[in-house]
């Protein structure tokens, strides 16, 4: 499946604003086909890499712009893709 090979981080924030950081990562992990048995491990690995663990239960709408950008990068990094496509991944 192509979603397992490629990560994408677009210019716009595409995380679900009414969900928490953890809920967003698990949602996109499901889309990428990560099995339920590995999902929790993969999500925590990405949150740890990007220092998002303190924001685990924070609604995305309450995050500052840079943290929203980190979440989008985290979504791209899920499942350790072979190729990551980034369109202006930095904020500001």
C-alpha cells in the first residue's frame, strides 16, 4: 500500500482541530494501515521524537502554530516511511 511507503507534510495544517494530538496520530495511523497491536507503540514513538507527549491530550485547536506543524510532521513520520514529501515544513 502506498500510504505505508510515503509520508506527506503539506503546507497547510490538516490535523483534525477538534481532536487531541493522540487522537489525530491514531486516526492517521489507521489510515496508513498500522495494525492495532503496533499503533500505540508507533504513536508514542513519534510523539517522543517530536516532544509531543506533554500535549497528548491537548486539542489541536489549542496548540500554537509551531506545535501544529510538528504534529503534521509527526503524521508524515508515522510508520517510518521510505520517502517523506514536505511542502514548507517550517513555520514562520
